C-alpha cells in the first residue's frame, strides 16, 4: 500500500490521521510536541524524529498545520519533508493557506521530482471521525486520483476543482460566506428584538424557513456569536484576509460579501 506521512495532529488533523492508520495504510507521524503523538501509541503508526525522516518514509505526505509559515517550515525548512522525500512523492496541503503559497512550494518540490496538490477540508474533527469531511482539491488530475484512496478514509465528498490552488480559493470563499453569514444572521436577530419579536422564537422560525443557513444556526443560541469569536475568531480573520488579498491581486470585486464578513470581524474585535 501507499506509505502515508501525516503532520499536523490538531483538532482537525488528529482524527484524519487516525482514520488513515485504522484503514491499514502504513503511516508515519511527526509532531513538535511528544504529547501529540501519545494517542497513537496503541496503533500501528510509526513516528519520525524530523519531517525529513517522515518524508523519507512516505510516498504521500499530508500537511494539516495552521498557517502559511507553518507549511513552509515543515515542507521546505531545515530538515523539512522535501529534504527527505524521494522522487515521485506527493505532498498534500490540507491547511487553509494562500494559493500562492501552494504554488511556491510546488515550484520547490518540482526540483526534487515531488508533486504538490492542495486539499483543504471542511467538517471538523467529528466529520473526519465519521468519514464525511468535505475535501476541496486542486492539482493534477492523475495525482489527485492517486491520493483519493487516502482521502476516502476520512472524507465524502471529495471534489476536484481544477488546477493547483483551486481548492484553496474554494475553501476561502466558503469561509468568507460563512463569516458574512454570521453578521447577517446576528443582525436579523438583533432587528427582530428591536421590533419586539422574541429572539429565540425568531431563530427557531427562520431555521425552518427559506432564510435558514448554517451561519444562522451558529448564532441563534444566546451567546453563540461570542462563542464563535472566542474559538474561531483568529481563523476567520486569517481566512477573510487571505481571500481579500487574492481578490485584490486578481483585480476582482468581492462586493457585499466581504463587507459583511468585515462587519463580523469588527464585531468580534478581529478586524483584518
């Protein structure tokens, strides 16, 4: 079977890695903190001392770290994956990053005979554990097909969107729309209160009507908006900032959706 390496054992990556291991793929893990590897002590997964060692032990390496700089560090940094990976290998960037970061890494990987695809995900740790993550893939079709059996251990659906970077753009647009939806949902509930309609009952009605959305379901409970800000505010700010930069570079007009997303960030104290 294809040998898989996995880096990024956070709340999203950990259940993804476990699904790969449980499906029987020979898997090697690396983490900066030993405690991140402890939950896998009872599995068949091997561990590596460095990303380079992991790269040498893997045909496909999945990266699920947080930021663009984190991706660069584990792939192209000192003792990075590329310094150990053999020609013909594939690096899968599950992290949500700027499309240009994927292109930059792909250029460096090509010099080693290694391919890169981007495959950001949506659905959270529970989605991974239940094998229903949404994977948005950009890259060479043949390489994507090669990686699909790995993705299928934790994902359904898996959507190939085009060339390298297409997955990142799609994920950023999805998160932009969600962020904008938070502001719109919160604003509608606030307006209802001002007009004398009980907030909880209004939320219940809209949840059964044509105005329903996933974002609304997150804010309909008392304190829901603040809870999202506390747990995901930094991530939303990062992703909105990234898609704004992509749009600016392309001279595209993001329009009202970016304005609404900015309103969400302002309300959370997370201005981009």
